C-alpha cells in the first residue's frame, strides 16, 4: 500500500476506534422485509428563525453545514440513547463522529465537528468500504447521512442513498429546507413529522444563546410539556383516605353476606363466614402477641387460607410479608431479617419447614385447636381498631443485583388506590370470580387476592397441579366459573393462543412483554407495575394486533415521566427512563438508605401534594402519541455484542411470527470471552427443522442478530413469578 494510503487508512481507523453505537430511531413497525416504498416530510425554515441562524453563524464564524450536523447528530443521539454517534457526510457516507460532553457549550461542539471534518476531507479519496469492514459495526457503521441539494436542483439523484432507512436532505436557496426521507415500512408519517419538529426545537435553542450547554437543551416544548405531564397523566381520582381495606371489606360483608367470598378446589366460604373467621383469627393473632405495626411473615400452601391470613393480619393492624415456600433457606432468612418479621403465619402442612426458624413465633392458621378456640371469641376490640392510612399495609421483596433481595413497604393509602383502580377499570362486581394463579411471593398476586373482595366478588386460589399447562388451567377456569384471571406474560401468550373460554371475562397479563394477540370472547389487558409502586402503574386493553403492545396509560393518581440522562423530559418517540410518582410509591427499601437516595428521588416536575417523590424504575420506555407508554427494556441490563446494543425482543418477535413456534426465548451467552445469542424454541411439531427458522431469520435480521444456536426444548422454564428463568436454560452442547 502506498504511504499516502496508509496515512489515510490510519486516520479513519483512529477516528473510529472504540465506536460501537448502533444509530437508530426506534421503528414504528417491526419488519425485516426491505421495500422501496419511501416518503418524506419537509421543514421550511424561514423568517425570524432563519435570520437568527445566519446571525449565529456569522458571529461564530461557522458554516451552516456544521450547525445542521450538530443538531441532527444531537437528536440522533437522543433517539439512540447514546452520546457518541456516527453519521454520514455527503452521499458517499464518509463518517463524522459526533461525541457530546454534557457540560460542553453547543457552539464548541459544532466547532469540534468542523475541525474534524476539515481534517477528514484530506482523506476522502481513500476507499471507505475497506475501513468499514474493519469496524465492529461493519455495514451498520453508518445508518443515516446528511445530503445537500444543489441550488435549483428539484430532485435528488444520488446513487445508493435509498439504502438508508432514513436520511436528511438539506437545501438552502430561497428558503432553508430540511427534508426527512424514510422507508414507509419502518416509520410512520407522524414519526417523520416529530423528527422534524424536534429538529426545529433544538435548532431554535441552539441559535438563541451562544452559551447554551448540551445538558441545558430542553427536549420538550412548553405546549407539549403540558400534554405529557397533565394530558397523558389525567387520572385524578378522589376517594376517602380514612377508609381502610378492613372498613370496606366489612361493608361488602354486610352487603353480600351469602355471596361466595374465598375458596379453592376443595372448600368455599361466603362473606359472612369469612368476616367472622378473620375477625376471630385477628383476635387470636393479638393473643399470640401480634400488635399494630408488627410484621407477620406469611408462608402458606395454595389454599383458601391464604386470603384468610392476609385479611386477618390487616384486621389486627399488622403488616403482612408474603414469602414463597419454595425459596431457598438463605433467601427466606434475608427476608425475615430485612422485614423485621417477629411472627410466621403458616399452615400445618408446612410446620416442619417453618419450625426451624426458632427466633420467630409460629402461628398455624388451620390448626384444629386454634380454629375451635376462636369460634366464640369477643371481637369487639378488633372491630374498633382504626388504621392509619400512612402506616404499612404489607412488605414485599424484589430481586437485588447483589443476589440479596430488597424488601420494601407499601402504605395502606397506596394499597387502597390500587384496589380502587383494579376494581373500577374492569367494572368488577359481585358476579365476578377471580382466579389466583400467581405465586404469593409475587406482588401482583396481592392485586388478585384482595381488591375484588371489596365489591362482593370472590377469589379462588388455584392449586399448583392446575397451573402446569394452559389447557388444564383452562378446564379449571371453566369448572370454577372464573371470570377474571391474571397470568405471567409468557404463560398468558400460550393461554391466549390456545384457549377459548366461555366463563372468562378478563385476562390480565404482566411481568414481561406481552407478545401476542388473538381475538377472544374475553378481554385481554396488558399491565405494568413495579413492586416499588404497589403492583400496578399502567394498563392497556389489547383489542387488535399491534407491532408492539404498549403497557398503556397511568392509573388513578399516578404521574409518569420519561427522562433522559440529563434529567430532561423526553418527547413522544424518544426513549428514556420511566419515573413514577403518586400515592402508590413505596416508603423505600428497608435498611437501604444508600439505594433509596438514588431511586426514590425528589420530583423536579411537581410540587403537588402526594407527588413530592418519584421512583426511578430503571425501565427504558417511550411515549406513544396516544399517551400510552411503550416498554423497550431494562436500562441496567442492555444486551450488547461487540458493543452493539441488541433488543432480544425483536428477535423473539420475528421467531414467534413464523407460526410454527409455540413460544421462544433468546438469551446472551459467552464462550471463550466471545458473546453470542442463543434462541430456545418450543415448536408445535416436534419434527420442526430449526434450519427453516435460521433461513427465515437471515432474510430479516442483520448478521449480528442471528442466533448462533437455535435449540428445541419442551417448555420455556420460568421463575415462580413467571419470568423466563435464564439460569435454567440449557446450553446447546448439553442437549
């Protein structure tokens, strides 16, 4: 190679060293099919703004092209969620590396771009494909370009420019025109218009003040702030804060005394019987030493005694802490310690398990002598007990990154808000029967066990043997007349695809992305809510096929904010971290002040009572123009291969779309420090050939997203709360 060429090659390699960002505006449609259908939207910049632009360029001695480069690269950074992006200069796509520093002035940023490009122009003679092949992104290095129309040129005639899914074309003759050109099978008209609106807003801020720093840019115009903060969060609901769960349950018991209240596959109790038993057992708890404010750990088999135990603890003014009996001993000890539980409420069948915890007082709810002794106790003192709405109703655990679970408290006020919404949004009444499928260590089970008992409905605790297969469960639902059922998203998919049901009225899915829709006689609802925000934060009724099913709008008295890494509100279509505020917010992680300071933070967007704090969920989301929220993934567990961020959901979506696959899961593997994707599928036909799937994916996905292995298994393993159990997935060589 000639010395001159070596110098040019080294220049480009140095410029691109360490670059791994996959530039991407989130697509509206998930598709791997390449089409030639394109459209465009045009922004005309004239009048006062155009004058300000040229004043800005003149006083800073900078060319228009670098201002355009700076603004476009900034909005691409926001859409991509990265501060370091590469865009193409000229139609040939020579790379311009655009890396911002939040504390840097915007004018200094574009001057840096100017210096870089003027240097790069010395080496544009060098054959670029040979450089692109050496980068980790290879052909995906440049995903968008900025092209310039010549004066009086009516139409672009640039070879190969349509290979980009979207690009910017600029014309500066009589008016400054910014054209956004895009593939119509990937982006919608409204997205194209929003990109240009965002461009104009950032451009206006940039030329308005030479001192503006990168971190100071607002991403949302004032009119849109009102829409996002109040229009999208228009959910005020007034209820009596002084009325506790116990108060409303007693009212329901008086109104519906003979209605079925709680049950399982063996026995049932009506409201009058349930009210009497839980009053009496609350007295028994008091006699055993339980006092208001104490924490009672509940470890139970899946029977009628679960809801009876929860109600009894609440009537005693205490706090319940559900613990799954299948947890390892070490985890149970962590939970006992963190929750400061002094009592364990259990059942006879688990006595040999709980008796080992000698420092806790063991109370058995179904012990014969206890049941008999409480039949005629005086319950007058329990009925007079008043509950402080800001006291803790229950404690719940969630996974910790250190392997140790985090325990948190939920107030009676937040719990009651959730109960009111849960009942109202599906119009639950005394004719409903809610089937409790979920694990009791999963906070979402509380939403199924308790709220419906406030309106005269009943709950049926589904035994483990009916949970193993969607068809077995479907038969149980029919037999028991269950009308409301909540399932983990993975299992919900199987139920929706394979089960029609004449009794079921509402099917709720949550815990993960819901990836399927099929028209059924029952209503399908996608739900989202972290344990730190009392189970439920958003809901969405799925009425048709969606490219991506949203998690919906916020529930009663809840405000959602989506913010960027500088704490600025994100506009519609721009991903950011979801933050939640309102009366359902947890009191915080117990004994974890260090963590609380980072995730339960002051709310900078509202000083309204009840919204002083907000919870940073760590979930990457974006607003849809409907006011619904789209869940993209976790911010703290981004999947990357060779530094390229990959959404495994996109791969799973395409696998599921094949039709031959019942369910699937994709995970990131590592072999000799080389990362790769492995896909697991449950095909309908055991003779299904994985080569068919691989060929199908190769036509629709870039090479770096193709799974190295596709493994057929009998069922996708899940955790007790219904999420994919990645640790239980085998390696391909093990099969």
